[in-house]
């Protein structure tokens, strides 16, 4: 969003950051049915979410309707991919609530990738160059999780009071390092999730209304990283003995990443059109563990971090035509670790606490009945994540405890207009412009340290961007639309650190960030197809990303280029039954089997098919 991705965009579930949840319960593997709606915030992030973000936020809002419901689904697709989900909830007449959400994901992930060289498997070290298509052979993944919630709703002292527990397990084989130049055949990781949760919400009859909510969780899970092979693998799956244990670094590392997150929100409505909101979000992290293969001084000194983001805002709404909010945020960051400040072996306890202030304002004006204008300014900060500070635990991504928070002056201007809205025809056009001036920008880099990655501060960065979107709908039968983005994000760090020598990267584009991209989509809904009450939905999507580099590339080295990408997806869904309780859907992603990559040239799957069966009961 607005040129940012990954850790610059914060993900929340019901206002609670997903920073405190393990990889067994993440955006990539939770079932879509968990969400009632998904809120996407570009530019200013509401203080109710209480997070630190530069590139916007995504908030997954779960469904809290009072009803009895059962949903079940199963899908099977390419690369031996299986996904299943069962969700059931019930609310009694006296307000007792119980729900269970259980799901699993499994995939061999053995899709084909394209490589330009491989090392012979005879131990000679000879490199064979060319254009080869190989199949991933050590990338199997599975996870299972269940979320149980019990509590009460619609009481005089609580609209919702729920106690929950999430249990999950994840197993993941590691096929390669942070780039595809480093291939593995035996490394793997596991992770357990043991996470209690609390949800409390209440609307009080004070003044025009007082809303209070509290959401929190704490993960007591344990992880394990193993690298014990005494051989090396190539992309053909061949191996040869090395006499040295470990493909990257010999380890049997069992560690506990104890993550916690809590969000408190309070909103007061003193008069018509006015509201005051207070939000405070706490996230904590602690890592401790031992490696059976070696002793390290750091094992006796857990690495810990704590972030507390508190915000206060005032909002005024004039007759629904114009509204403005002003807000202030306070960021508190605490870090504890055990290291040598000079990078040697003279370890010592290190502790640091810092605080920062931020704030801004946002205004929206409705010009007539069909046009909305938006303007916002924010001085925002993003504090380093625990992964950036302490690494991934499997030694593929190493931490950097010297990272400074990012700070940014953000200006956003946007307009949405509906020039056509009559007789079932609706045309909507969006345009947005962003300016960001960022200091101490945190950039993930894939370096030459045996396939490892790390994060570092990159000084001053300027971001100029624009987004355009258009969408036409006819009744609830047909729609077509698309959007286009151009992001000019460049380094303004003129000199090499500590010198007066001009940096060769000065005014160059920031790597690993696409600067021009877009997508298009179209959909058709047909009713009473084959049987009365049935609905057939057909949805097409196209994605485009212009060529960009994943590392600094002032000398135009083609090895660092990620080529221009076009992909096409097709989704078909058929809903039927007396109460539309049955659904059969099919999809084909990457229809033309294009070569697709992520921001660091890691190849994505080619053409893939999947079919899904679903059942839903509700009363």
C-alpha cells in the first residue's frame, strides 16, 4: 500500500496487532471465514488500532452477530494442497456464547522453479550454467489450529465478555535461504501456539455514549529449528557428503518466543457530532532457549522488547458533510539483550528505553452527493519488530539490535467521485497522492552471508506516489474495474556514513519495492442457474508489476532485476440449496503459467488449480 509492504503495513485482528501471534496463526493461513469484513487504511491509521505503521494498516473484523451458525469447508488443489475448516457458534437465550474454529493447511509446495545454474552433486563444486526447470523437493508445510471461545453477551455489565484459547502446530521444511542461490534439503522448523485470549466490550449510557473495549492475548508457544545434515544439496535434489554438520549452521535450537499483545480503547461522545477517543496498545516479546549443539552466552540472557503506543484523538462531524479529527500519539520502546557493543565476544547486558511523540490531523469533505475529498497529515513512527531486532530463530534472518525507529512526515490527498449513479449504473473514480519524507528507513536486505538476510537503517528516504482507480457496476449483476499505482521512492542519503564521499545510491530507487503496478478485475453474477435460488459467480483478476531491482543496482546488473510480471486468475463459485447452504467453487491462478516473483526474486507457484466444497447452516 502506497509503496509499502511487509512489516511497514500492520495487520490487526479486532484491533489487536498480529505481532504477538506465532506463524501458526498468521494472515497467510487463517481461514477467510474468520472475517466479517476487512478494513484497509491507507495513509493515517486510526488511533483506535493503536499501532505503529508507515504504510497503512489492515484490520480483520470478526463476526460477532448473535446467532447459531455452522460452517464447514474443504478444498484440494495443485501441489497436493489440502485446506479444511469447521466453524461453529451458538448463543443461548440467556446470553451464553460458545464458538469453535478449527482449521488445517497442508501442501507439498513442490511447484516448479526456474534456475540459471546449479552445483554438481558429486562434490566437485563445479557449477553448471543454463536455463533449467526443476521441482522444489523440500518445501512441505502443514499447520493445524483450533480457537475456542466461551463467554457471555448482551449483559448489563458487558456487551461481550469472551475468554478464548488458541492452540496450534506448524511444521515447515526449508527449501532455500533468503535467496534462491542457497538450496537446502534437510533443514526444518516447527512452532507451537498456546495462546489465551480476552475480549471485553461495553457501551455505557454516559453523556451521548461511552464505549469501552479491551482485547488481549499472550502466546506461550515453543519453536524448534533443526539443521543437522552432513551433506550439501543442489536444486536437482542431489547431495554429497561434506563431513561438516549443518547445511547453513549446525543447530538443534529449541526456543520460546513469548509474544503478548493488548489493546484498550475508549470512546466518549460528549455532544452530537463530537467524539473523543483514547487507545493504548501494548506488545511484548521475549525469546529464550538452548541449542543442543553448542553453548552461547546469550542463552542465559533472554532477549526482550516492549512497545507501548498510546493515542488520543478528537473528532468533529458537521452534519455528515464535513468531519475533521486531530490526534496525538506517544511511542514507548524498551529493549533488553545480551551482546558486545563492538561486535566481539565481550558480552554484556544492554538495556535501552526511548520515547517519541507523533500526531496529525485528517479531514473529509463531501462535495455534493457524489464527491468526497480527503486530506491528512501525520508525523508517524514505526518501531522495529522483534524479528528485525532479534532475527527469525532459524538463523536465516539475523537480528540487528542497533536498529533505530523509522520516522516520517506523511501527507495524503485523495478524492472519490461517482459521476454516474442512476438506473442501476454506477461509476466510481478514485485518485490519491502521497508524499512521505522518512528518516532512518528500515530496509531488509539479502546479503552474501551464506543466504542470510538482515535489516538495517538506510538514512533518509523520500516517497512520492499516486494511485488511480475506476470501477463500474451494473445492479448486482456485473462489475469491472482496476487501479494503477506509481511510487517514486528514492534514497536522499547523500554521503556514505562517516565520510564526505557521495553515496553511489544517492537519488537511486529503493530496492525491493515495485514502483509501477496495477490490477484489473471483472465479475458476473447469474441467478437461478440450473435451479431456482442458485447463484453462479464468475470473477476474473489480472495483476501487473513493472520490472524493478531487489538490490541496489546502479550498474544495471541484470542478476538483480525482477522482470515485468503479468498474471491472470479465474474464480468460479456456485451456491445452491433451499437456504443456499451449499457452495462449490473452483479457481485457476496464474492461468498462463507466468514466472512470478516476490520482492526478493523468490519464485512463486506457476499455474495452479483448486476446488472447494462448503456447507453453511444458520438460524
